[in-house]
C-alpha cells in the first residue's frame, strides 16, 4: 500500500517536472524571459521569431546571426553581429545587455543612414517574437540580466547660460576631437576611427540635421552620451558628467544643428551677434593640456 | 501518515548532503597543502624577422608629445638584445592546483598617451584600476569578447576607473581618441604568471611541485606551450616564437 502510494507520487512528480521543462523550452523559443512593457501573445506559427527572422532578417544578419548574411559584403555600415550581444542603442550602462524595450525600439525605429529600415509593417507581437529569436544567438542572454536603465532626471530650462555651459563641457570633455570644433564630424581623430570589428566608422555630424541613430528627443540625446554606443568609439560619460551638466550638453549639441530651426541655435545666434569678440574658439588652443 | 513520509524524505536528503560534503572537502585541503614550491624561469626569444617598430607621431596631442624626449615606437613586437622578446605573458595554463586569490589590485596607467605597462596580466575577478595621468581625455575601450565590452571616457583629473573580468581572456585595449594607443589585458585563471622584461627574462615564483602545461603568449604570434615539471628550486623553461615582418 505504502509502496504503491510512493510510486504514484514519484511518477506524478516526474510528469510535472517534464511538463514544466517542456513549457520552459517553448517559452524560451518564442518568448524572452523577464520581458516587460509589452503584452505577449502566442501567435500562429508563421509569426514566430524564427520564421520572421528567416523571412526578413537573414539576408543581412545571416542564418547564424553573426552578420554574415549574403547581402552583408555590400553593406556599409555592417549589420549587427548578434553573437556578440553588443548593442549601440541602450538605456542601460556601457558593458551591459540592453532591455527588451531597447531592442524593440531599435527594430521599430530602424537605423537612419544604414540599411536597417524601420520595421513598422510588422505587428508589435511579431517584433517582440523577433527579439526572442535574436536573443538566442548569444549565450550572454542566458548568463546575464539586462543592465538597469539609467535615470534621466527632468530636463533643466533651455536658456543661453545652459548652452554656454554645455559649450564649455564640449571643449573640456574633448568631444571635438572626434565630432569637430563645430560638430561637423571632422575632429582630428575622426578619420582614424574604427568600430570594434575594425570597420571604419564616422562620428556624427550635428550640422546636417539627420536624426540621431538612437532616437530624436532630448532624452534620447542625453541617453546616447551617458550610456555610450557600445561597439563603437563613442564612450560612456556617465561617470564624469553630472545630470545637470548633461542637460547643458544636450542644449549645446542642439545649437550645432544648423539644418534644423532649434530653439538653442536661435539663442546661440543672438548671443554670438552681441558677444562675438568674447567667444573663445573650440579646439586644441583651449584644450586642458595646453596648445603648442 | 503524510507527516511520516515527509520526515523520512527529510532524513534521506540530509544524509546525502552530509555524504557529499564528506567526500568533497578533503580534496580542497589536499590541494592547498602542497609542500615544496619552486620557480619557473627562462628567456623568451624569436626566430625570423620581426616587424620594425614604427615611430609614433603625437603631434596631434602636444601635451603628450612633450613628455617624450625621443619619439616612442609601436610595441606590438618589442625586441631586446640577442633576439629576445618583451611583453610576453608566461602562465600555467593547465595543472594549476592551488591558484591563490590576489592580495591587491592591478594598476593600468595612461601616461604620455601610452599604456603603461603595454601588457598587464592579472587574475579573473581581480580588482583593476585604470588611471589617466595625462592632461588630455582618454577613452578606455577594452575590446572584450568572452567578457563584457565597455567604453568609458576619462578626462584628466577624474578618479580611476574600477573594473573586473570574470572570464580568462586576452583583451586588446584601445583609445579611440588617440589611435596609436594599443595595449592588452591578460586576464588569467591562474595566480602563477609573469611577463618577460626588456631582456626577454621572466620568472614565475611560488610554484608548488608538480607537472604543468606552461604557455607563453605574444600578442602578434601563436601561443607556445610546453610541459614543465617543478620539483622545488629553479626550473628552466625557455620559449621561442616564430615572427614575421607583417
């Protein structure tokens, strides 16, 4: 009697365990674990991430997700290599994995001036399923959790003082070494820059007014230099720029966007018209280490 | 009834835990109590033609250029007298029974727009501090693959950057602002390692008696491994690399 009870208990425990295992395996195939922000539904089979990837992504990113798709040799900049799990546009600190929302936003936004379009024709569920599949290419997604998104405090007032403080920071942090004294992307180090795979890469040119790769808002701009763009020469400034200073820098960077009628540019133009003689040029002559 | 089953189950689990503990613990104490220890020492040489060290033009960074009386040269293959090689990491790659925990942090400096030392060896999970001693901003960008790649700006006068690596890896380090700056982190799973000096000499001290695989790593060459048996005292192990001019 006792033995029978015990055996029955053992068998049912095994059954529960194996069912649980199968459920987990299925969940990993089509759902990223710990995903937040989007309702996740079981879609029909053709909506699964693998199917969608095979149809829309494989040509550039490759069957192994290693950026060696058949179109890749003809593309510049190169497609993302998902096996490294290193991503440019993150809300998380440098060196950490992005959140699912970061990947979702990247797929939705696309990457301006590259071959990566905005995937708005895909439904939110389809984009979410793609994220699950993209995350299967690197073991990092099993070993690590995404970083904690950085905190972005409320924006400080936009005024000429903030623009001028940001300008001093642009000089002090030596942003001009790559982005150029006027933000044209033509600093002294610009021509030598390579990404982490040794492909040449250009620093952003603020003057032409193309949107930023990782979003269009002031919050996006703040996030870009505080998290850095991993895999590129753009470092994180989170440890060396305070939040108020970061907003000043955002306001100054907006004043470099000559092709857009930004409020900050108007403030700068008015200031420059009245104070041209007091404005020190940005560049090596005013670098912290001194000029020649 | 149910309570009785539960009790039996608990007793069985507790007993098996105890057994596991009994069988595993002596192994650890055995490894730690190795008696005689010696050292491994030798000379690193090359055959073939090494690439010529190229002078580095730091004119774009005057604050660094003026720190060097004579122009500095590239250090990827640093040669010494009698065909010797500097900056070669020699370490126990297999058979290390008792790696000791590091007692202090490792220090990496950016000085005169160069990495000092050019190659820094340290242990997994050892504290690493990166200093900017220059009057210019650097961005420190270790291009890790097995570990996490990160990239941080470090303007002059800012505190050192703290870092740690969990997995063994040889990580190229670069500064994107000063493209001539190249260095290496050798993150090792052993506490027994050394780096060859300007005469190509290395010495790994405090090695317990035993037989090991010892590997020499040079950033531009294939690694070289040999078996080394230490029986106390000094054990000689020389390594030779084949180098090419390109």
